[in-house]
C-alpha cells in the first residue's frame, strides 16, 4: 500500500496588511483600558514576534488614502474607535469572504501538481473554526473548481488551531482505503473578525496575534512525476492534556467568538512536550529534523525550542511564518510546511509537525521530505493574494 503524500500546498491571504506597531497604537488608544490595560496591550503586541498580519477588515488598512465608503462597522478611522458589531454581522462577512480565499488556495495547490487536475479530486476536507455557513466552503470548492458532483465532502468545524491535523488524518485514511484517492484539504480562518476592544488578558493577547488566511494541500498515494518531491505522511498522533481543559477555549458570544487563552498554556506545553515528542518520535533523529511548530504565540515557540533543545535554524520556519503572517489558527502549520517544501531543502529528511488546541489538545505529525520513488510530488509553491 502506497503511503499518502502531501504533493503540494497552496496559500492565500486577504490583501489588507496590518503592521504590528500601527495595530498596537490603535488598540492601546481605546477608552476604558486603564493604565494597566494599555501597558498590557503594548507589551503583548511588542513581544509577539509578529511584524505583519493580513485581515479581511479593510477598515484597518492604515495605508488607504480614502475613507471607506459606507458606515464604519469594525473601526471608525475618524474617531479612532474600535466598534463592536454583533456575531451575526461578523459571520455574514465570514461567509462573503471565505469563498474567495479557499478557492484561491486550492487553485494554487492544484497548479503545483501538473499530473493532476480538478477532475482527479475524489475527496474534499475543509477546516474552519471562525465562522459558519451552509452550504459551506466544501460546496464552494466543488462549484468553483468544477469538481465532480460525487466527490466526498467533509467539514471539520470549531476544532481550533490544531484542525489541520485531523484533516490530514482523514486524508491519510482515505488514501489507505483507496489507492486512487486524491484528497483536497483546505483550512480557512478569518480570526480578525472577532477582534474587539477589551481589558481582559485573553482578548488582548488574541488581538495581538490572530490573523486571516487559507491553505490547501493535495494529498494522495498516487505516484507522481519522476524527480519531484513530497511530504510523506508517516504517522499522526493526538494527545489530550486534561489539566488544560479550561486553559484554552473558543466560545460563541453575542459580539463575536470569545477566546480563552490562559498564560498557563505555555507552561503546560513546557511540562509535557519533551515526553510527548520523545515517545512519538523515538526512532527519529530530532536534531537533524526539520520542524513545523504551530506558532500559537512567541512564548510557545520559545518553550518548545528550549524544552527540546532545538537550535535557531530548527525553529526558523515557524518563527518566519509567525513574523510575516501571525497566528492564522488551523491554516498556519500548512503555511510552515509549504515553506519547507518550497525551500528546496535536501530530501529524505524527517519533518516533525505539531499544533495545540482546545482541550488542551496536542497534535503531532511525523513526515518525511522525500523524492518520489517513481516521483511523488511537485514541491508546494507558496502563493499569496
């Protein structure tokens, strides 16, 4: 039975760019924060490890010369005030914008596998935790890409930052059951739809790190063109840390989704990640591996690096994505894997991927960057809007 391989990864982000210092000043200037809240905003933004993020909230585009047409919804540039629209309005924007991003990411991924076309797709798995609509992004992909109407569709919702891993696990299972399966996995998150001014630590941290983006992966066990490379999926594992159940959560409020992101999370990860990775990858030479660690925040990357004894080069791909794109929830780890595939790094090298989510859930993946036995892939090209 041929192993499933990630043949390509395509990405897409909205065109509006948030410069972290400018966003910091906007959030720090909101009324009701108090001196302590303002200090916390500045510290959170300045120490985030982020330079730029992308958002669907065009009102936050500081480079725009003209005032936005129509009434302000999220941010009133003339007064400098962040507004507080209801959850319904936020979700309406999610439904309107999501379709563009999933289609662009999927087209980018398909463009990098010239031996496959949209007609070859047998399964679609979509992932998102930042909004809802039906028929959803899985239906949009079938319609806009011209996929077969009998394509099998699954949507994984509200799983948080680790959502790409159960999606890849599904793709791996589909490929194991059917050697001809070609699975399109698409993660899309519009996290900034849920920003709002608040003096709570959780909301301030969320405002400082979350961003918007989509990533699509083509997964199949079919052999590809000779001389190409791919990420072979060796194994995927999930582990719950029940003591962290209340430390990370994602609930629906009247004015957007509300994130609980306790400062206890990095400590939990610090206390468990060495044992978890050691048991999961005991047959892997960790110092020589490439790493794709979901950048839930700079502190999480610091803790993982320190606990596992990794050098700066090992963490560079994760820190680079955090610096350029922020935390795009489930899509983020695919951005990192896309960079690894696109870098033209030497093949036959292990890759360890991980992400963290509500629960507290720890997802781990062991992959191998390899050449195709008869050709297994075309390296993923990072394509951004």
